[in-house]
C-alpha cells in the first residue's frame, strides 16, 4: 500500500487498509483536516461554543 497523500485516506473503506496507509506516511507528509473532541458533551460544548457540525 502507498502512503496517504492529501485526501487519499478519505477514500479508503477498510479500516485495516487505512491504518496501513497512515502507518506508511511520515508525520511531516500528513495533512490534517479535522480535530476530534472526545469526552462529556457539556465540556465539549463549552470549548467549541456549540458550533454546528459541518454538513
């Protein structure tokens, strides 16, 4: 499997293949498009000000 470039990872449908592609990619070559906030909803809402999800 090749390294992930740009939005390639968004097209991978099998999680094991995604992990393999990401593992083959140097951190400097990764493009980040999102941030996840995990935890109790009230704390997450406080941090983001109840921003709506992007459609």
